[in-house]
């Protein structure tokens, strides 16, 4: 079995999940604690990757990252190469796939924090940022970790969006999911079965961990 696509999948999913954790927790904090014009639209945009067909999502992302877009031109001027059909594009595709799961789970965990605790901290003179980092984040940490692990599982198995914006380039953007598709098309069943087993085991382990963490309640203080 060729381990290179599986290793690439792990690298891409890890980078995408780290990015989704940073952006997702920030978005969850905004959506859970602030009410502003456009908050429902922002929530819908964040959720959209969960329901849009991968080809539709990939088409939009290709338009945003392509050589004719502002982002694509800026990236090419800095690096000398296009953004699409690169490992970076694969990371961004997996990031888009993982982000809704991180945001949804993190938001639910933050909204579950007892508002009396945040009010008490504010009464004692804590600033909003200090309340967030010393009260909300610690008390919602299990939900945050659960969302991140589920996001990792989703990023690990992305296929359609990755194919659209990163292609299927051996050694560069051919992740495990794409390699499985190629192996099935070429009737290399043993190779496909091996990669399926590895990816499924990692994804199930991440989902199991996420479920266990989501059920745990942090100790209040």
C-alpha cells in the first residue's frame, strides 16, 4: 500500500484543522455573544459548506482562489506560483470543510456557559476579553475540543472540493480520498481497501473522542 497519500491527508487535515480552530472559535465567540445586523447571514454562510454540493462549493472557491481573482493574483505575486492546484489549496479546501463543524460545536459549548458566571466576572471588573479567556473558554473547552476533533475527521476525508481547487497531482495534492478513488477506478481493490481501513479508523477514533468529550461537563468554579 502506498502510504504517501495517507500521510499527505494527515498533514493537510492537521493544518486545515489548526486554521479552522483559530477562525472557528473566533466566529463562534462572535455568534454566541453578539447580536448584530447580519449575524443570521454570517451563520448561514458558515453553515453553507455542510449542505452545498462539493462541486458548487468547489466552483465558488475556485473563483475566489483562481489566478484571475484578487487573492490568486496576490498569492502569485508573492510566491511566483498560482494558488490553485497546490498543497496550500488542498489545505484551504479541507479548512472550508472543517470550519462549520468547529463553529457549530464551539458555539453550542459557549452558549452553554452559565451567564451568571460571566456576569459575576464582569461585576468584579474583568474586561470582556478577560471574561472570554478566563471564564468562557475554560468552561467550554470540552466542546471546543470535540468540535475540533470532528472538524479534523471531516477535513481528513474531503474529496470533491479538494479535487476542484487542488486537483489530483501525485505527490503534491493526491490525498487519501483521491488515491482511493484512483485505486478503485484502476481495479486495485487491495490498495483501496487498505487506505479505506486506515482513513476510516482515524476518522472513527476522532469522532469517538469528540463524542466522549462533548458529553463531559467541565467543573465550574
